[in-house]
C-alpha cells in the first residue's frame, strides 16, 4: 500500500478514509483534488474506464454504491485518479450495506445553498435574494420524461413590487444530480425577456434574469411566464420548492410520461432544511392527465414538495 500525506485542508479526507462511509470519503477526495465530476470522468476514460457523471454524483451523495465488477474496477482506478492509498475506498465499500436503487433527493439546502454557489451567482448579477418583489401567486408545472428524468418546468408568476424601480426577476433552477446547466434552455414565455444567465456546472445550478418591459412602482403587480428545458440528468424522485418569505398562493403540478408512471406519489413539507419532513399526504395520480398536484393558499417560510416512488 502506498502512503499519502495530508495537509490540514485534507484532514477531513483522512478522517473519512479511516471511518467512512464510502460516499463521504469519495466526496472529500474529489473536493481536495479540486476536480469537477466531468474531469474525474475524463481521467477515468483515459484509463479505459467508462463511468457516467450521473453515477459519480450518485456515489458521492450516498444514493447508490458501486457493487458490480465493472463498478468496483472503476473505484480502483478512482483511487489512482484521486491519489489515494490502494483499496482505501474499496475497504469502505466492504463495510457498507446494500445499494439503494432510489435516486437521490434534492434538499432545500442543496436547492438554494450549495456551498455558497447561489450567493456567488447572485453576486455576479448584483442581485440580492429579495429583489423587491413579493409573490402573489405562483403556479409551477413540472414534466417528467419517459426515462424518469426531469424534462423541464414552466412557471406562471404574479408578483407585487414593494419598492419603486423594480424591472426584473431572478429565477433559480437547480437540476437533479448529473444535470448540465450549460445545456439547460431558459424560455421567456410571456411579459418578460431573458437577460443575463449564469450557471455553476458542478452543482447543476443556473440563475437567469427575467426582464420586464417597464419599471414597477411600489404596489404594482406583474404577471409573467417562463420555463426551463432540461432533460440532462438521471432519474428524478421529487420536486422541492423553498420559500424564504411568506407569500401568496402556490400550486405545484407534476406530470409524468405515459411510459413512466410512478407507483406512489405524496406531498410533504419541512419547516427548514434540517427539520424532519411532515404533513405527508398521499396523492392520487390523475389517470387522464397522468399528474398530481398540491395547492398551498398562503405559503410560509419553509419547504413544500412532491415525491414519488418508481417501484
């Protein structure tokens, strides 16, 4: 076994390699090396190992564990790419339990605060989280494709300005693990046009300005529609919406492809990203439109979402 020396920045990695679990050690090793997942994939490919970015993302999040022979070979090569001791990751896999087939979920913290990514992107647009607008009503339509992937979402948004001079809204999109935000298309559908767009590839996050034709005065309302076309990530298992402020009505509709219908759907809520999920209720799939929905007449700060099981 070859030895490796760790700096203070790698102390977390050294600890994870000793005690695990596997996904924590893998994530720490990738972080210490400073490699985005597509570069890790490239290094593996150069060594004759083909692993998708989605699989790597699942592995480092603990959503799945490599167990098949070709996957275990990939882990051996990962140890070389990440400059780790031989079998350091493989030993951690031997301690773990069986692989779960459930795709990873997206917590509100991952949705809006991926290692400060959102704050950085908003800073590039010189936009605060509160852009001078309160939500009066928001209706989202999420589309899930035949490969169980998130194809996209459309939003109809009604806002009211609480200060003079507001002329834009900053929309945030965070794809499922493996999402390529540079390939996500922004669509300005009604009463807005697309402004600057910024994304962060490793987190799958994208933000965009939606520009209004006129500046709003305090008290003015504005109705606009926009959407995101994705389809670049792996299987999706839930859609989550976080609210930083008390707002108006929120409606969420999730529609599934006829060739990929879930066996169960439910709604849920959380007071915060770290709080347990509550208010779980089963939802009945509409047979004609293959969809489920929730409606919240008056949202409060926190999290709402719809989840589903494929098997």
